[in-house]
C-alpha cells in the first residue's frame, strides 16, 4: 500500500484553513484576556473529537412490578427509578455526543433475556449499558453479560445486590460493574463506553522522521498519522508576525506572573509555533499531535501548554505511550495531563516530575481555574517554556499507558514546586508524595502523566472495561 501523501510540505497541495483562529486580524490583547481565543470547551466538543458518534444501547433488567418481599423492596417505585435512569442517560448522551438507544421495555426473565440476546447478534453496537434493578434477577444479568459477545459493557446497580451477587458478572472480560446509589454516576459509565470507541477512532498527528505513513496502536486502536519532521519547519517559514501571532504572544505575556529570561522577540517566535501546530492539525484532520521536539532552539513548549488547555493532545518527544495516555485522560475526564521525566527524592521519599511544558487549566478545559506560571527559557537557554506552579496540597494521579494493554497507576499529593535556581531541571518541576510506595526510586515508568485530582479508581474502572491490565506504580 502506498504511503499517504503529506499535505503540508513543499511540493504538496497545502490545505490550510482559518477555522479555529481569530477571525478579526486586529484583535487586541484585551479581547484575548476576555477569552476570545480561549475556546476550550467548544473546541474539545467539536474539533477534538473523531467524526461520527458511538452507538450505545441501554437495557433494564427488572420485573415490571417489584415484589414486596425483595430487594430493593416494595417501597421502591421501579417505574419512576427507571425513568430517572433514562433521563440521566439521555442528558449525558446529548452532552457527550453519543447516539443512545434505550430499550424502555424491561427484561424480566430468562426467556426475555435470551430473546434480547438473539436481537443483539444482529445489532452493531459500540457499547452496552445494563441496569440491574432487582436482586433475584442477577443470574439473568450474568447470563446476558456472559453471552453478549465482545461489546464493551457497563452494568449499573443502584442498591440491588448483596455482597456476592454480582461477583461472577465482575469477572467477565470487558465488563465493569458500577454499584452505587449515585445515579449521576451513569454519566461516567456512558463516558467510559464512548471513550473505548473514541480511542479506536481518533487520529493523532506525529511530526517525526522523514516519511509519511499511517500506523495503528495495538490495544486502543488509535491511528497515528506520521508526516516528516521537515513539514513543521516548512510551515513555520510561512508564518509572519501577524496581528494574530502578536495577540497570542500578548495573551501569554499578560497572563504570566513574571517574565524571567525570554525577550519579546522570543515570545513572538514561540507564538508562531502555536499557529503552526493548529494549521498542521487542521490540514491533516487530526485531533492531537506529537512532535519529535527535543533540543529545538525555538521549542514548542508554550504552544503545547496552550493546546493542552484547549483540550488538544500535545505530546512531547513523539512519545507514543504518553500520547495515548493524554488522549485517554482528555476523553475520560476532560482535563489535561502533564507529561514528565520522573526523579526520586530519596530523602523525602517523594517523586519529582519535570518537563518544560505543562497545562494551566489543571482542573479541566472548561473550568475557570488556571495555575499561575512564569515565562522562562528552555534548557537550551533559548526560546520560551512556561514554569507552571501546581497547587500545593491537592491530590494528584500518576498514570502511564504502556502499549499494548497495560497501565501504570498511582496517587499522591503535591508538596512543592522546585525552585530554579538553585535546582536545575526542566522548567515545570512538581514534587508529589506517592501512596503505597516504600521507595520512590522504585516507581515504574517514564514520561508518566501527572493529572490533578483523585482519578486512580476511575482509571481502574476503565481498564476493567477496556481489557487493560492496571499495575500499581
């Protein structure tokens, strides 16, 4: 099969539009500060998602009328309960861009479950959500899950089992059983199912090497679209110091707590990198990118910070595992990850993660919080790198996807941001505790993500659903 044709290098037709950029060339820094350029939630919802929608079906296993002596018992209005579940799922599906099919007629015995299984064989579903709504029907739920084929399946139980009833169901591959009285959790159950599909249908741009090709990642199935590294250089030459570029530079400057080493000219050149990244993403029809960027005189660090804040995957050093981990974090939690080089502090038994770019919207793309940052130079003593200061005392999750089907997971808290000087390391340098680790020098992985928030259990839930082995750090 011939390699796909590169659409950005010299000699190739350039397909570069202006969608996603400022429409007014004379936009001021004041307009930028009012978030004219900050399109995080809308950008993530539209451009950053693969085309199409995952098709997910929801079914409800329960008697039409719950017996008085049962569980949840006769005091529960099961019709109203199912209506609440359906309303919650419908609202989540609309927000997440999911084609949700709901079978309102409940399955109330084995005969009906078997008839449904026959129908299931003829359907092309991307996910199945089963609401187990009555204690005595758990054997039928297990029968349904065990025989549904290879469809990723979430089972939801709202106080409908004693300990032991759902254990067999939990052991079925690519199945996650969510037992909680929190009805709102259904939205996350639906998100996990849609994420399996979105990972498989995502297209990520890799700017590295010298050839154009497409590869597929074993496990999640994500497509990597490779273009030559020279494509970035060719596109950069086309970017002038326009009003648009100056507006981006001014926004980065005005939002910083302090500018230490970079000059105004450095910041302007760094702003051009952002424009190049967005142009390449649009030209190649990709939802994220990874660049072989180590050692660049004009590094992409400032551009990467902004892209991650907007919900766009932007992975350093063309690291495939970090790219997949970042994509998964974006899709599951709508918040960015910080790819970092790990270093142990053996005196404190802490882990230091350092890299020259970090997002600032650490709580989520559409959340108002921004971590403060300083504008510093890169470790080549050139260019611009943001030194982002993470919030002390906040919980943090450590995650690394390891191809094809393994995930390293840990959790802890932020204890410090490493001062430079006297220390010398990558510009954003975050020190964290790591729960359950006797010696942090034994921590597994490299280029793991630090993600603000306590997300380890949710990652483990996704691993169960997606057939990924979760390993403690």
